[in-house]
């Protein structure tokens, strides 16, 4: 993976098209993220979308349930995506609009291989690992979620390395909480459609309320640690992160109130009116609480 350059350049027409393409990916795939992202300052919003679009494309390669698409073909496409990303980090250009948008953001904010390589490693693990132990799960969550939170933090602090180092643990914990909530929400689908079980030693067919509560205790601890960091974010990003935190905190609460057997069969969601209240509260408070 090539080293990145922090040479911001004026946006070209192609840059603009690439960023608009990234926004289409995010708006199509993630309604909750889209709600929160709209509260970012315009510059931050563009670059966070650029990050998440690449994440979404890689995730689709490994998670598409189409059984006719072989693991070997998925692996080859993921390898090509990683290679293209590395080339674009060096050159600043790619024929893939999503990769081009990501590389522009990465080069501007100093997002390098220390964050990008673990991400692709976790995506690759989904092609070969169908059950995790504690160590492999921690490594997977770091690469699939914590590093994404750290990429976004690079955008939010805009080159302030001291602030980045201070807030990095909380940003990582927030990404981990998001990932674990989604693991829990998708427990049945991941097992039945993709043949994966992320939580160590958990049999989805025998999932119990006690196991649910233990998992949510861990998630809530991550959310609490992230809370201490998010209030220190710049105003340009604090409201949006507060809303995202609020949406996943609400998901955690609803999951705790849902019988484990039902979680196994039905994806728990936050109704749109409740989402709207969380967004309004985050907006009115400026994300401070």
C-alpha cells in the first residue's frame, strides 16, 4: 500500500463527480447514516461520504448473498479494489469513481496504510472465517469498524494530530459499538444467509436473553467511552456524531427489550419518528448532550 500525500488540490470536475457518486452509494445503502451525515459541515460531509462509500463497496463484495458468485471471484475483486486504492493513494487518480473519491480524502487528511490495510484484511476474513474466537473478533472489529471511526476522526480534526491522539480511543470504541450492534441485529441473517457467526461461542439457534444482555453490556460500555470523546469534537462534526451515537444507543435499548428469540428472526429497527426526534435533539443541543 502506497504512502499518502497531504497535498490538498483544487477539486476538478472529475473530483466533484466522484464525490457525488460516493454520496449516491451512501444515500442508497444507509438511511440512519444518511440522517446523521447531513448534520456535518459541508466539507466534512463530503469527505466522510467518500470514506464510507469505499467501505460500503468492499462490504458488498463480501456480503452479497448471491450464491452464484464464488468466494474466489469475490476475493479477486477485493484484491483488485485494494490494489486500485493503494495505487490511487500514490497518484491521486482512479478510473473507479468511489476509489478516486476516497483517495482524494485520504491524501488530504493523512489516512494511510495503518488504517486502510487492516480494513481490507477484515473484509478478506469474511471470505474465509465463519466463526471467531475472542482474539480474531477483536482483530476483525478493529479492521472493519474501529479504523473507519479513526478515518472519520482524521477528517474531523483536520490535521490536528494532538487532538486526534486524544480522541482516537473514543472514536475507535464508537466504531466498535456500531459494528457489534449490527452483528446483533443481523444475527439470524449472517448465520442463515452468509454462514457466519461473529460472537465467540454463540449458537444463534440457542440464543438466550442472558447472552443478549451480556453482549449489550459490552456495547453500552463502548458507547459510554465514546460519549466522553464526542463532546470534545469540533462543532462542525459534533452534532452528527451525537446523532449517530443516539441512534445506536436507541438500537441498543430496543434490542435489550426484544426477546432473544425474536432478535434471531427479525431485524430490530428505530422507527422514523424516533429517528427524527433524535436528530432534532442533537441539532438543538449542538451535540453537547
